[in-house]
């Protein structure tokens, strides 16, 4: 329960988060916990006018003020000539938002989307709170973290990437998940009904995000017949951009997109997926053994480090993207033939999970509101 009580005077906070769901959804999870204890809290989200936050937040009833100068902006890798002008315009837009709402603190959810708001917080003396969903901080959080009042991390190992003087402001809570996820994890039997699966069969859930993951999909195409011959049932989220042109075995259940992720996890004995910070947190909370395929080519190699952390805790095995076509089939069959190994991985995942991360983070942030 949060320490802060409701007050007659309305308080305000500004959240700059987005670019990707992995950076946006932890911030939303924390906000939903905050308003349970501070119902008169004025919430304002800001971010880019052309990224996920501009679509998701208004659709789900969250106040959103776009920073128009961030349209098309792609972070610190932008042209050294364009960057100062873009940031100057963005800072002026943030200043207007702050002047209107007078937030008690500014929360930055990572990604370059939060850079202008974070810089403004530093320059104006407003408490700056950072949420870091990956093991290794992204470029924006690495920069802003030096001046942050509080850094909330999903992984304990993240502290090692900051100087000792900064580590005193770091609290490891885990990756905040929305209560609607944590509280709605069903049984395998009821979850299987959602997707028309046989709960008695060994089931693998394969996904690669809302757009799918082409390399994972292509590897599954190669091994799907053999897996079916061994009685393995597949729930496969292909994404919207992947088309399968031939008939599949009856035990392969194809969907383009899944809204009910708790049921998808619960229906499966094994998960095959990428290793974003949010996904790793969900796997741990659900206690699901996983084969993790880190997204190659990311600027900070964050998914490889996220995957390795879960591997070190005995909850997952890791396959490099380039090795999928030769290793994925064997890995799936090997794990499903070893129920004791799956049970051990599940237990290790649950030990690593942080289902109360959002509540703990909200409790910390509530101390800065007022």
C-alpha cells in the first residue's frame, strides 16, 4: 500500500515515455498504482506524435500531450547539426507543459522520447525519476541517470553500469507490470480453451512481438512438421507481416496478434520469444521456461544481456538469431522431453519474478508528489 494519502489540493506529475511498448507499459503500470492511493493525481503523458504512445495512450483514456518537434526524431544518433535545434524546440514545448501543470516530478521511461523532459527536469530542479527496463541502460537513461533523483531498475545488475555516486539513487524493484496482467493469470485448462488448444498436449507458445519476428517465423516453418509428428502443439503468433503459403499440421494454431497474453503464457509448457525487458519480466512472473532469441543489432545489445540474466538464473536457454535454423528444433524437443528440467526452469523463473514491482515503484514515487 502506498504511504501517500489523498489530499484536497490536486497534485500533478509528467511522464515522458514511449517509442516502444517496453518503455511505455512499465510507466503506465506505475501510474495505475499511483492513482489507487492518490485518486486526485493529475497525470500528463508526453512523447512523440508518431510513435506508440500517440496511439495507445489516447485510445486507453490517458492524457497525452505530444511534443511535435520530436516527430521523426530518432535519438542521439541524429545529425549533430539537427540535434541542437530539435532539442531546443522540444525543451520549449516541455517548458510550456510544465508551466501549465506544475508537476511535482518528471518520470522518464527510457528511450530518446524522454530526453527533452529529462533535460528540462535537470535544468529546472524538478525531481527526475527514471525507469530502466533493461539490464544495460539505454543511451538516454545512461545520460540522464547521472543527474536523476531516483532510478528504478528492472534488473539488479543495472547498478554496475553507473558510477558509485549514482548507485545510491538506484532501487531495484523489477520491471513494473500492470495489475491486469499479474492478477489474471489463468490455469492451463481455462487458457487452452481461449485458443482452442488441447490442455493435455505439450504446448509451445511462439511469438516475436506485435509485428512478429521474421527469423523466428522462418525457423518455425522449417521445423513445424517434425514437431507436430512428435505430438507437440504450437500456439504461434506470427505478427501481421508474415504470410504462410502452405497447409500446416492441425496442431499448429496461428494467430496474427494476441491481446490476452496471460492466457497465452498459461496455455504453454514452453515459450519461444525475443528478450525485451517486459517479456523477461512477464516470463518470470508467470513462471514459464523459455527459449530466448535476443534481437540482433540493437544499439546497446540490451536483449542479449536480458536473456543472459534469465539464463544465469536457470530459467531460460539462449539461442543466437543466426543459429535458429540449426538449433531451435532440437532445443524445443530436448526441453519438452525433460519435464524435470522444465519444472526446474519454471521454479527458477518464479523465484526471479517481481509481481509487486509496480506497487513498490509507486510507493517510492509517491514520496516525491506533494
